[in-house]
């Protein structure tokens, strides 16, 4: 019996996620059986791509894009979005490979977009009522809340978790973006994409999630990633304030 046509492509960037990629793929497909999963692997030396190929051999819903080196989170998502747009998926999802994003919240996030044509983006949010984090030290929670408050004020956005990386986009909105102008390589990619959706007039909703830290592997967060995000948020805030926002749509 043939499967229903896929409506969702879940893009999962990986670098050294051999311990996690099978579990996250299984969780996604259990939560949304009609979804497809695209793993974008940046040449993981731990054999992540080999595991994905084995999964792919048993399940045609799983796909793999291999890149030659570690190009960063933002460029991995852009590669995944382009792949999905070329193949006509109506919805594009961002999701981490480390298990921190709860796959069982995907149906609610997808429903938040499909129930209203005006909604362009649903964010799985830690910082709205009902959202939470698990086993975070106070210092990390204060840092995340503070960074999001700063971004919200400086950028004039109503989003409470603008740095969140668990997202569902309407593809036709992503298709209107100038993806070639995106050069955010770290977590400020999430802020950049939020701004682009807002610039295009798309409505953004936040769906509460319970965020859990990775169990296996090593976090990709670094001081340089944090510095990049803070500098860019300040730059974009000034551009918005003085009416010189960078182009976010195709011309």
C-alpha cells in the first residue's frame, strides 16, 4: 500500500551525532508518520552519515545530504530548505539531532501553521506559559532568558523565544526569502529567520515545549557563537530603527 503524499520535511543538521541520529529519526516518524526526514551531515568523522544511509535503506521517508566540511548550522538549514523547496514540500521544519526538541510536540506545531493561512511560522518555545527547560543550571537559564529579552526589545518583536531552533515554516514564505543573502552560521540564524518572516508580514505563533538538554555527544555552543549573535542582533536592531533593514525577500 502506498503512503500518503508527504506534507512535511523535517531538516536535521548533524555533526558527530552517531549516538543520537537513529533515535531522533525514529521519534519524528512516530510522531508524524507522513513526514519525511532530511539529515544534512557536515562530514561527521564519527560515521553519522553511514547510520543515516542504513536507516534510508529500510525507510524511504529518510533522506541524506552530505557536505564536505563543517559549514555551520545556518548553512545546513539553508541547504535543507533549498532541497525541500525543489521537491515541493508544503512545510519545512527545523529540528536538532540531539534529542532536546520533543518530537511529540510536532503535531501541535504543524497544526498551529495549517489551521490558519496567516500563520507563517510556529516556534517551539521554552519561554511562553506552559514551556519549560529540564535540568538547566540557573546561569544558563538566565543567559537564555536575558538574550531573548534583549533581542525582543532591540528588534521590536513580540516573540519570547526568538533564539529557539525548533520550528515549522510555511514553505511559500521561505520561498520568498533571499536565501542566498543568509550568512548567519551560528544560532543567530534563528533570529535572522524570525526577522525575515516578520519582514514578509507572516504571523508567528509560539507553541510551548519542554526542552531537554542532550544526553549524548557534545554541545556545539561556543563563545564565538554567542558573540556573533549579540553583534548581529544589535546591528539588525539599528537597521530596523533607522529604516535600513536588509533585504529579506526576492526581487
